[in-house]
C-alpha cells in the first residue's frame, strides 16, 4: 500500500543539493522567502558537510560504527528472539503438564462419592453444596502452586453471551472464583472462554493477569492461561483455568537484553576505536604527503617525508621523496636553462646594439642620399631604413620582455590623469588613423580619471591597443572609453573590424601570435606588443582583457586600481560592449520598450555607430574570475568571494564568458 506521506530521501537530496529546491522556489509565490529558509537551513550544515567531505578518517570510522551497530542490532534481535522462544516453549510445556495434572485432580474430586457427616449422600443430590465444594477445590489446587500459578473457576458460558439455562446447583457453580486476588473475568480472555465453551480438551493463550482491589496497586502481569471444561459434583459443567505468570521469564529476557545491549555498545565502541587507530596509521602519512605536496607546489622544493619502517606506507614515502627529488632536479635544470635563455636574449640584444648603431648610421647616410640614386637603389635605401626601425623596436621589446622574465621590471607609480595619457596616444595615432580613414572617438573624458600608475607603461599599453584597433578596424570608428568607479579605473578600446574568433582572445596575449599570419602589417609590429602590455597591467596589479566576435569587432579593456597595491574587485566598464550581437539579440527579445543598446545596422557604413551612452560612475560589475593574467609577472589579484560573485551573477556571467574568451585571455591567464 502506498502512503500519502512524501519520501524523505528526495526532499533531503533536494535540500542538500539546493539547486532543485531553489529552482522550484523561483517559480513559487513566496520564492524569496523559501530561498531564504533554504539558506538558513543549509548554512549550519555546511561546516559538517565540508568536514565530512574532507576527512576520510571520519568517514571510515563513521561507516565502521554504523556497520558494527547494524550487526550488533541484528545479532541482538536474533539472540533475543531465540531466547524468548526457548523460554516460552519451556514455560508452555511445564504449564501444560501442570495444568493437565490439576484438571485430572479436579475431575477426580468431582467423581468421588459425596458424604455428609459420614453418611453416603450420593443419591441425595439436592443436598450437595456445589458452591462450597468449588471454593474448596480452587483453594486446594492453588495451594500447590506456591505463587507459580493461580487457579480460577468460571461457570459454563460466563461472559460469553452464550450462557446455558441453569440446572441443579448451577447458580452456585457459575459464580467466578479465583485465588490470589485475581480478577478471573478480566484475566481470562473472551476468545479462550468461547473456545473452552464450544469444544473439549485443554486450550491455552497469552494474556494479562489483572488483580482485584484486594491486591492493592499490583500491576497486571503477562501470563499463560490454560483452560478446560469440567463437571462439578452435581454433574454441571464449569470452566477451570490455570494462570501461569511470566514474571521470571520476563526478568530473564530483560537480563539478556541488558547484557546484549551492554556487550553490543562495548563492541561498537571498541570497533570504532580500532578503526580510528588503524585508519590513523594510514591517513597520517597521506596527510603528511598532502601537506608536503602543498609546500612543494608553493616552491619549497626541499621538503621531504619522514620514512620509518619497511611497510607499504614506508615504500610510498620513499617513492614520494624520490619523486620530489627528481622534480626538484628537473625544476632546477629548467630554471638554469631559463636563466641561460634570458641571459642569452639580454646579451644578444645588448651585443646587437653596437653593430646596429653602426648600420643605422650608414643606413641614414644612404637614405639621405637616395635622391642621387637610381629608382631601384633609392627604393632599397627606403626599405633598409624601415626594416632597421623595426629591428630596433624588436630589440627594445626583447629587452623589455627579458626584464619581465627576470623579475627586474620596476614600477614608478604616481597620480596621473588617464585622460592626458589617452589624448597623447590618440595624437600619436592620428596619422595612421587618417591613412586608414578611421575616426577615433573618446567617451567618458568629461571628468578626471585619476589613478596611481606608471605613465610610461600605461601609455605604452594604450598606444598598443589603439594602434591595433586602427590597424584591424577596417576603416571604421575606434571608440576609446574611460570610466572610474569604486576603487578602479578602466580604459576600453573598441573597434568594429574583423574581430576575434572563438578562442583567439585566449591566445591574443601570447608572444609572436598573430590572428591572421597572411595579413600585412602597416605599422611593422614585432608581435610582442600585447605580451608586454599584459605584463605592464599585471605589474600595476590590474587586468588586461579581450573580447571579440567574428566580423563584429573587438574590445580590449585595461582596468587598474585607483590606489597602488589595492586589489581589484571589478571593472567600471563591461568587457562585452553594449552593441555586441548577444546584447542586441537580448534587447530585441525584451521588446522595443526593454532596456538595451542601440542597434547597429546590418550593412555597416564606413563610420560605425558609437555606443549611445557612456558608463556612469556607480555600481561596479563583479567579474567572473579576475585572477591571474597571462605572463610571468609577480602580481596576482585574489579571487573574489562567493558571496560577492553571487550578488551579481548576471554581470559576472557577462564578464567572464564574453565570446568564450573575453576574460580568459586577460584575467585567467591561460
């Protein structure tokens, strides 16, 4: 039969997981209240769940205790059942034997000739006093029990609703009589009386012996009742019952239960202690190995495990120490190799400067005299000067990269206004923009954007971003947006050119990486600009992140802390711009009255639309994962707490998942 009560397992599973219940709560009328209740219920359980998941010793000991408790309970039930059955079987056998003897004695006394004052009165049946005889019989039979049993006599059909018409002497016999202040009518079950009334032979059943007021406050006792139909001295039927209390058997069974419970508790505690000691011998070396592994991962490569004995744990410790030693040797070799490579790059860069200076001087002389050469030689002089410029830029970038790799880059931070830096960068990029027929627009420069930063490094980062945007903007507008909120400032450079394919925002900060190797470089870049830019951002403790979509342009966002050494918690500019395809589709789905950015025409003109509004200095979105940035800089910003990320889930999703690589390239450092 199925019960209407809901199963507790599914409800507990939903409570523990939380997601299904929260999903139901969102659609319920009192959804917020229900979610609050779920959080209040889950909060005190989280430490216990965390301890249960992290402590294998606790799980093993708890499982051992539960299993041993189940075994002890099952064994106890079996033993108690067997002991109880044995006691009851022995009691029934003894009771039946005792009752059979009593029934025989009672019937024999009823058949013995009755005398009055020594004269045989068997023919004078009217003179026989059956009531007196019955009282004497009950007392006589009960006297041999010595509290082992009690005797009760009931008239035929008493209390069954099937009483027979009274015969000679029947009125006296039908009165209920019992020994030991036993209430015969209440002690003998009705079913047993009916069975005795309708059949011959002895019948038995279990019941409670109840006592009359003469016995005081004596409580009812379980007993075995045996009854049989007999006849009295007048030949009238009556029922004789033997009541055998089960007090001794109950005491014996209680003693067995207490013994089993005590022994079972001792066994469970003993097994738990044994499991704790055994598991501790195994878990302690594992915990030690885990701690040493954490210290190894933190750079303390000299850490080793203490090995004692020759067992499996000792062999594990020896293998772990060998692994740590080999790992230390390999890391040392790699560090030496990396040091040699950095030194080689630095030395080569420095050594190349001397011949490059000589070649530059000669190339300048040739370039200045190119008007006297034939066209082919003059063109060769121009190409030589251009490639020498690129060579010098490459050497400068290599030296800068080597300083970052060696950890020798220094930050000279001072309060600066990013508007001035942006305008200097735009002024320097104007010739290239005019050549590309590109217009550079600035938004958010109406108010000061002050931050403690290295002006030279920030200008280098922004120059790289603006030049790349003009280079890949396909002649469309380039939008530079500034914003400040909370403890952060940001500059975003948006173009509407070829954009980035899925996954390219991850690799865009790699050294010498190009989205399209076949694409010509107007500016003759070295392929190290974004790598140096992201290292500059990390040196400030900031983020440099990229977003892009194929054919929809891209946006690079530089976020810096307003004060040096202040960890970032978010950026005042969303990484995914408002006029992206996803945002336009979301705005279209919300309807014409819904919020959203202005749409960009399907057929783009030469001048791409400018986002309709600039960021407001207000609530700062929380990124999904603003932690490590690519490169080898020393600054790593800590991950925001779960509570902070949960409070702005929508913004976080937009921050971290833009284009599948928006925050990946800059913030995740993959």
